[in-house]
C-alpha cells in the first residue's frame, strides 16, 4: 500500500469537523430523548447520520476525491 502524499486531516477538514461536531453534540446529551428538543433528533437518527458521514469520508479517501474544503476553494477561485 502506498503512503498518501497529502494530510487527511487537512484535505478532509470539513468532513472531519462535521463528524466532530456531531459527536460533541451527542456528548452534551443533545438528543431528543434527553433534551426534548426535536431539533436535536433521536439518538438512532444521529447514529445513522454519523454512519453516513464516516462512509462518505472513507469513500472520498478510497477513491481519491478531494475534500469539501478543497472543492469549495476551487469553485471560489473559478468565480474570479
């Protein structure tokens, strides 16, 4: 297996921040079952979202796709 030529934490910083935020919210008990706030979502919903986030991130890494931050930066550069 070849060593990657880029930093995963830099290339996929947006995706990793989304996962980190979701985990922080769960750590704080921000689930409907505990908070009573519908915007927090059920624990099962949050778990499902995390699974999708991890799957999407791993898919991007596996297929050599650029991260969201890089993609957005490219789009912004092309607008000028």
